[in-house]
């Protein structure tokens, strides 16, 4: 993030808050996507008759 030297503290604080929330949302979406991929992979392996469950290190 680039900080505008003319930005007041309220704007800067709001901007930093928005950036933090965006990061948290991205992490949450990534975790949900990984869970879905793990679930789909597990179901696919089961359907293929392998029957193994994939565990990932969190």
C-alpha cells in the first residue's frame, strides 16, 4: 500500500482497516477453497475405488 503524504489520519486508518479486512477475507476464501478441493478429491478417489481420504497439514 502506498501512503499519500497528504492523507489525514482518519483516511489512513480507514484505508489500513479496509486492507486488513480484505486480507482476512482472502485468507478465509482460500481456506474454504482448499476445503472444497480436499472434499472433491476425497470423493473422486472414493468413486475410483481407492477410498483414501486426503489429509492436509493446516
